[in-house]
């Protein structure tokens, strides 16, 4: 009987460890690996196609999702926003390749793209300066505790990031790399 009680107590302690983990995955971008020309910006001879993404394991209370792509290595470490997408309905758990492209009709209904550091409200892929080391591209999905952030397509990456820091329940990330050939 004592072993049964001890076993039940240990199972109860282990239960939180069995909770789902919030994860982000992509068929095109793998953490730590180089990103392909398909995702690179057109000025770098790429195709500028936003990667297919999928996520799962969001925490209870998630009312929407957001996705960002940020290069912390750009501008001497000041960073560069390549993509901000927010107000993705909580029922959506992925994006098709190219969903963030100019004029794309593949964004979930109600989702909004903020203005990136190229000055446009869409995905703009990696394009570090020639001769720079490989830059890191942090693709992050946020589980957001609000159904809608109070932002529109003129919101800067910094503004979107501030709202997400204040309203996120959890994040999951993939970090790709890209180095521009001469």
C-alpha cells in the first residue's frame, strides 16, 4: 500500500513534465542550417519565398499567434526585421510556403503583416552584405493571450515586438543561417 501511494505521488509530480511543448517546425528551414535561395531576398538572387511553417503544443489560453523573422546580426548588431505577422487565429497551426509574399492570398483570414525594415508589409528574405559572416535568422512563433493586437500594417518590427513581449504566453523558434556569396 505504501508503494502504491508513493507511486501515485511520483506520477503526480511527473505529470507537468508530460505537458505538450510548444514547437515550431519547417520543411525549408532547419535550426543551425543554411537557408536556401528560395527564402533569400531577390536582391541576393533569391526567390523571396516565406518558408512553410507549422506549430503545435501551445499553452492553454492562447487566443492568437504571431510569427516574426529577425536578423540580430544586421546593422552591427542592431538587428533587422524581415517579417512580422500577427493576429493569426488560434485555430491556425501553420503557414504555407509563400504565404508572406507580396499579394499572397494564403494568409489566414484576419492576419496582418507589419512593416519590415525594407519598408514593406510582407516577407523579405535574408540578404546580408557581401563579405559578412553568416547571419542568423530567428523565425519565432508566439502564442498570444489576445485575439487581436492593436496594430495595423504600418506597425514597425520594433512596435510588433514590443506588443508581443507584453502579450505572449510562450514562444518557439527556429534559427536559420544565411551567408551571401560574392
